[in-house]
């Protein structure tokens, strides 16, 4: 069977720790979209693993697959694999031959394009890692795929076709000074070497076929999305979105498994107990001042990849109702309940007021969303307690006010909670239901 893990908000919900927590019974963990702009931090005992491309299941020794919907930076990938080996792990990660490769010129163009947009409302606050330009080349049919790295003649042909175009764009449109990122020979030598390593370690697979064989053999497969639903290029707050589809429907497309295979499994929406995001764009429930600083510091709200401080806000229920509809959640994983501990009261954006009407879901356009005013509900705060002890005892040991907060979320979304995160470590979590059971 399959279980799909999806961010329900704006990314940074703690998907990596949910994958780690629920992944004990999984045999294979698959990333189905995004690239090395998606940071995960997994804590295992005294060891902390920071991942941006390797699937989180690698920490538990699971087979990892980067599906065809992922864009792969080989430099990042091998750096992470080598770092994990230095930390005592032996990650087994396969790369889809159909997955597109992030090239140095993609990163260069990403940076210069975002700089050009910085004085306008179109800046998306990208990580500058070349994700968007790589997906653009994929759609423009001028991309380089993992399978191309395995064939030197094909790799050279692809580079000789695309690099002059990229150099012209960088120099003539953006007035940049091209370097080795736009040098065919330098790129050929480096990426041919990556191809040689991929071949020598037997990493490249036909992902859909590989995964289907595992499912048919009875293996448990976990599908892991990056970012969050409101950053989905189709269903999110466009143009302040990522360049791919984090929503559950893309789990099939980005892995090569059939929609009926993925659809028979559970879809777990990961929810942070408040709201955070890195980047620009509207945020109706955004907080500032001392309360924002308190939540940011208590929650460690700084980007895993960028280190940038995240914007924070109260939980936005219209956003979650929209995410529940778009993904078809069968369960919720609510994280960071402990971060809100100690506050006298906790508010929730229950609905929006817009042009004299009350709205319970997000508008289709970001401009209208930015005009919405939140309608708050106020909940009694809960005390800071020994969260390790609470996790050990189970849900009933949660402070009563925290239980009421969780019940409200479940009731509004019509979806039960399967896990509750009460801290960064694996031990500070409550598993109420195992989706693989």
C-alpha cells in the first residue's frame, strides 16, 4: 500500500519528522516533486540530520527514491549522501532516470532573475537554487535528465544545444558576466563524472517500474511531498509559489505510480499548530512584535536551507479547508503544539471577511486573498509541561486546552489526527493511528 505525506500550509510544517515518525513500517520512501530547496531536519537521539534532497526515510535505513517529478542537483545529492555516510549512515537512494537535472546555469539565472524582480511585486522569494529555471526547461523540452548523464554523447548534444541559449539570456537580457556555469566543456566534464558515479553505484532506475514492482511485492511505500499546498503552482497563492505541485494528485505523476495505486492509500496532511512561511506575498493572520518573536524563537522558525527568519501567524483555517479539499486528506499530523505553550490565549483565523461576506475557504486569486480580513476565534492557552512525559503517556495526557484546540481542527476539517508533534525529537510525538496498520 501507499501513504502520501503532504504539507497543508506554506511549507515548513515538519513533514520530514512525520515521514521519519511514520516511516518505521515503510519499506520505500519517495520524493515526488521539488528539489534541494526543500529543507528537512530529522532528529534521531542526539544526532541531527539536515536534508534538502535525500528522502527523510534514509535516516531509518529505508530505500529512498527521487522520482521523475523531482529536479536533482547532483552536487547537493552527493554532498548529502557523503555527509550521511560520515554520520554513520549508509543511505540507499535511487534516482529516476526521467528526473531533470539542475545545472549551474539554472542557479545563475535564478539568482539574476530574482534580483531583477526585487523591486516589483513579482519577486517570489526563491531560494536561488535553480528550481524554477529547471522546471521551465523541462516544460520547454530543453532540459537534461538523469538518464542523459549516463550517455556521454547525449549529454554533449544536450549541452551544445541549450548552453548557448542560456549564455545569451544571461548576458544579453540580464547583462550578466557568464562564467564556467555557461561553459560547455567544463559542464560536460563535471556532469559526465556525476553520470559515471551514478552508474558505478547503480543509482539510476526507471522509477515507476521500480516502485510498481515493490508495491506488487507487498512493500509499503511512502510518498513524500515538498513545500506545502498553498505553494502549489496550480492551487497556491500564485505567483508566490513554488514551480511544481506539492498536492497529493502529483504523487502519482511525480513517481510513476498509477493514480489508482496512490488513491487506495492514505493522504496525511501535515499541519503546523500556527502558520509560518519564508518569502513574500499576503498572509492575513500574520503576527508581528513580541508575540511573533516569541513564536519564531520557540519554534526555531528559520529556514533549513536559507537560514532566513520565517514570517509567523495564527493558524489559518480557510487555508486548511482549501488544502483538505485539494488533497483529500484522510488524516492529519499536527506539529509544534508545544511552541504555543505558555500563552494566555491562542487565536485561530476561523474565517475571512471580504467585501461584506464571510468566506470559509481561500479565494482563487492571491489579490483577493490579500484583501481578506481574518475572523478570529480565541482559545484558552495551555501550560508548558514535560512533553516527553506527555508523549509517553499518550493523547489523554495533553493539557485539556490543547486537546480542545486539536478537536476544533479535526471538527472543522472533518479529518482525524494521526500524529501530534510535541518537540523536535522522535520521542516527543504521539501516534494515535498508524496509517500502515
